[in-house]
C-alpha cells in the first residue's frame, strides 16, 4: 500500500520519536528506543509502532558506506521483532525519493 503524506492519510494522534536512520537508529540506540516505548505504553497506552524510513539516508551511508533498500528492510524486520515482544503492532514504511510512503 502506498500513502501520500500530503493527503493526511496518517492521522495526528501519535507519539513521535525520531532517531537518525529510523530503524537503524533504534537498533543502534536500542535502550533509548525501548525506554521510549515503555514510557509511551505506560502514559499513552500505545498499541502500534510505525517505523518510517527514507531513502538516501545519511545514517545508512555513514554506517554501511551505502544506502539501499535491502538494508532498510533488514533493519525494519529486526526492529519489528523488538516491538512485537512488547505485544504491540508494527508497520514499516519506506519514503521513496518521490515522496511516496510505501508500506512493507
């Protein structure tokens, strides 16, 4: 499924944490990510986590020397395992260079 952010298809009822590299950042700074998830569960009763990646990512280039879709998918899958262990739903997305948000 492809989403267009300009059409408000993702609603404004959410907590936001941003980390360089999206899933790569969450895996790199895993305890910080987990702390945020636990607080959001406790205070706001969150039920779902989205990871929104973008292509041409500097964190990926800095860490791996390249940025390609397979690396994003690998890290999104790893992050999904962590999130599912908390009993939360998970969705992974890639923002392509044209601005389309593609659900994995």
